[in-house]
C-alpha cells in the first residue's frame, strides 16, 4: 500500500512482480492505508509491515504458528533499527520501551501493539478508525481487549524499527505522535495522559508538559529495568535527548488539544475534524 511520492510503488512492482501494489495518489494516514490493505488482501491472516520496519526472517512464520494455535491476534516485539545513533536510540527507547523483546514487558501492555489479525476480526469489529493521524491500531486493539479476544504475545516475533536519526526529524516525529495521541483522546475518548477534553489550556499544559514527560520517562526506565536491564545505563545517559523527544510529543499533544477545542467551539466535533484540514493527508 503506497501513497508516497518517492516512486516506491514503481520499484516494488518491477522488483517483486508477485506482490500486489495498491496505489493512492492522495497521501494517506496509517488508518486509511491499513484499511486499503485489508480490503485488497485475500488471506486468512492479515499482518502489517510499516515502511520504517525491517522484519526478521522468521517474522511471518512465527506469527502463523501462533495463529494456528487458535489465537485470533498475535503480537510481537520491536527492536532498535538504529543502534549506532544516539538520537535514533533515544527515540526507540521512549517510543517502544513497552515493546522491547521481553515477555514480562510485552505482557504489561494495557493495550497490545504490533498485532497481526485473523480476518474474521475485521468482519466482527470493523476496520481501523481513520480520524486520527496516529494511534489507529491502539483504537482498534482496544475493541479486541474489551471483547476478550485471545491475543498471543511472543518476544521472538521481532520487527526492527528504523528511527529518525536527525534532531529535527526526531523532534518532528515525536511532535506528530503527540498530535495523534491528543486526537485519539479527544475524538475517540481513549484514556491516557491527555486528560478530559473540557479541561482548561493551563490544566492541559500542566498534564502534557510537566506530568506526562516525567511519568513517561519513569515508565520507560521501569520497563527497561524489567526486560532489558543492560540497556538502562544507556537510557539514563541519553536522558537529555529522551526528555527533548518526550517534551516535543507533549507539546504536540497540547497544541492539538487547543486546535480541537477551537474546532469544537465552532460546532459539534466529529472524527473528520483532522482529515478535513487542508494538507492533513500524511505518509503511509
């Protein structure tokens, strides 16, 4: 599924003729891109590999083994795809601390991530929400957890994430994730650090620029201590970069809360408040 402008769809069609390429000339957020892929797929199991992810050679085999054991959804772990970069490692440790290759850490997730799905789940629960820039998988997986769907979590199913390694790209990436976090909270009532939609801007600033960064920094450290203790020293060494990223995410969330509040003041706030903005179509 491609909606970028770098010619990747042409390369894939030429290099891998056995692969079906679904092309959208309109730039898509991950939710619409995932849904287009689900509609085009014909298999019994649907798995997602993002453009910034590198799957281990046994990634699909291990997923299918778990699905054949009767699990309707199967989750794995994420490894650091940029281990030699301080900025890339800082981004990985704050964004994927809950998904390090460690069974005790994976099972601590309130809402599991990196799932593959039996097709029947889309018939039962519908497709991914399309009104938020990021977090569409969190919103969908919330439905599965609420319904008691059996989910397997296997730390041996590993995907390496290629993180931004430049400072500007890193901060921008975290800022956009913060915006998506706010959209999920306000538009879809996803519980989290954003807080209630009716709170004052000052209260939201305190939550997102003071309490949220500290709690997220502490939570990532606890997860690493449990699952990858050897990484904890580097995490602490990278604290300035880590805090810069978390603050950028918090600032993005705070700004988005204000934007959505202004939209709500003009009328009922709908889930298309994000995708209807000029230039809102993002990268698939």
